[in-house]
């Protein structure tokens, strides 16, 4: 991990309630895939190109990934995260502790809305309309959660509810109820995705795709993009690292829609590796939470600034190009 990000992580761990730290840091089961998300990047290396004569793009291909309950990390919660964007896209969680309209109003970059399809489609449509009214630029449906993941740290702590005064604010006032719980359902299908696509003009992404056949199906259902993700290691502990699943999905999609990689990104070099393997951008999750907990808006901005600087340095060292034939496995011939 970049030393600045490591410093922010350590400060965050020191200031957070240990139960809340474990909620953010932990994963499902034995946390095998949680560790593998980061380890997958360490197994790879880049073979730089030289003397390319390229102008170096200053684009920063990063999105702030959806993570829940930012007010557990800092009193300003998602407002602080949104104010720190400086042009970066935020995918705001349906489980935000600040209403989506307030997040968009505070944001200094585009805001997309992350959605769990609810079994009651009237509730789902109410959430879509709420995102539209707020001014969100896209919807991101999380598709890897037919049930809630079993997080052993949370179970051990007995952490099942937010502290008094905090709630998932986007779930207020839906379908005639004062406050609803977020529900998961095993019966959600591509038909539900089609219904959402028909009810809104917003671009529709799906997040949580690992199998290349599902990526092909997603393209057939008219999605605007795909996020290759294992939910940050929080849903099923038997899946591969997100980075390991990325190339097959990229190949299956064959350029028809953009593909974003989400999971395990801890430095600018990780962003470069994801792009070399075909991602159009990388999602940043836990490092943003560490910056938020450590120093609020300034901490989040510091995370994004460090990642931007490190990524552009790596890109420059690689001749301004990133391609799959530049990615090699460490310790084998040619590396």
C-alpha cells in the first residue's frame, strides 16, 4: 500500500470504534478473497514501453466505489466524501447515511446512484425516481447480493444495526412507509433489470459481474457498462480476486461497453494494472473510508490526490501506454 494511504489507514483505525472499523475492514467467511483482492496485484508486473514520444494524458480513470454508512466514519459522512471529489465520479450507496439529493448538492464531481433491486418494484421505482430528481448521472445495480453476506467480525461484535441517530436515509418515505429496510431477494433476475431500463433514461450499469457469460448477457440487456467486482470480498469467499476475473470479462464484452474494475486497489500502480488488463477505470472503496475517518473531506481529497499522482507517474514511466501485452506474472520467464 502507498505509505500515505497506510498512514491514513492507521489513523482511521485509531480513531474509529473497533466495531465500526471491523465493519468497514472486514469481509465474508475466512476473508480469503478479501486478502486475494490485494494480493492479485502483487502477482503481476508491468513491462514499460520506451521512446514512445507520447503526450501523457492527465485523465484520472478512477471512481469512488459505493460503500455504506459514511457517517460511521465521520460526522459529515457522505457530504465530506462528495465535497472532496474534484471531478472524480462518486457512486453513492443506496445505504448512504445522507440522502442522495444532499450528496448530489454537495458534490464536486458527477454522482451515480447504486441500487439494490428491491422485491417490491414500486419501492425500486421510487428509489429510481429519487435518484433522477436528485440529479444523478447514472444508476449502478449491484447484482451479486441475492442474500446478505455473512461477516464474522460483525457477528462476533453483535453489530446488526446502526447507532441511534443514523439510518439509511434513502429508505425514508418509500411506498407509504416512514422507513424501510434494504431487502435482498433470490428471485431478482434480468427481467427486473429490463424493467428498470424501461422506467428511466439514466444510463444503467451492473456491478458484481465475475462470469464472462453474465457479461455477455448484460450487454444483450442494454447496460451502459459493467463493474467487475466481488463486493470487496464481502459476499462469497469462494470467488476469485476481481483482478483475476477482469480479463475474461473484458474479452467477452469485446469493447461493446466499458468495464470498470473494483476491488483491492491500494495504489496508483494498481490502477495502471487494471487499465492494462482492459478496464476503463478502477473503483476505490476502503482507502476513501480510511481518508474520511482520518481527516474528513481533507482525508478523502488526500487519498484521491495521492492516487492520481502515483498513477500518472506510473503511466509516464510506461511511455504513456497501458496494454495487456505489457502485463507479466512476476517470477516467470520474461519478467
